[in-house]
C-alpha cells in the first residue's frame, strides 16, 4: 500500500502505472502437450489478495483510475524435468504436490511448462499527491 502511494506522489498528473501480477487461479504443469497436474497456490493466494486489496483501496481513494485490464497466459518452459524441479524447489509460497513431483521425476517427455495467468492493469494517476 505504501508503495502505491509513493508511486502516486512520483507520477505526473495522468501518469500511467502498469500493475502486473498473477491471478493465483489454476497453475497447470505440462509435459510435452499433456497436463500432469497443478501447482499448489494456497499460501500464495493470501499474498495476491493483499496485493489486490491495496490496488482496490488506492482506486477507491481516487488516487488512481483503472483504464484497462488484460489477462494473459505466461509460460515458463524448461528443457528437462530436472530444470523444472530445481526451479520449483526455489519457490517460497508455491509448492508441487507430491503426485505432481513424482510425475515430473518420472517423465521423459519435454518440454516442461508451468502456465500461469497474469493480470495486467493499466492505471492512471488521479487527484493531488497523497499527504
């Protein structure tokens, strides 16, 4: 929230802000063209809700106006399952359920893809600087 107010102060009137973050809905994993499971997003959803609430609040305070929203799939592609597993092991608030981890360890099919849905919100600065 503090960051959004700081950005508001820094932007010129009608300046633009692009808010980009995942939706936290489905996060499928594919091996080749075959779906093999979903990433567990339960812990991450609380973080996303807090982010969304911050944007809703600054819009309701009339600091920003939402101009447009787009949703796109973003694909992280790995040449091997081992690379995908190494990436997943670095995550803090996402996890691979045991059955999905096992399928990744056993698959020889490539590429491995994590597919996330990302929201892009274009906001414009409104009002005077927040004090």
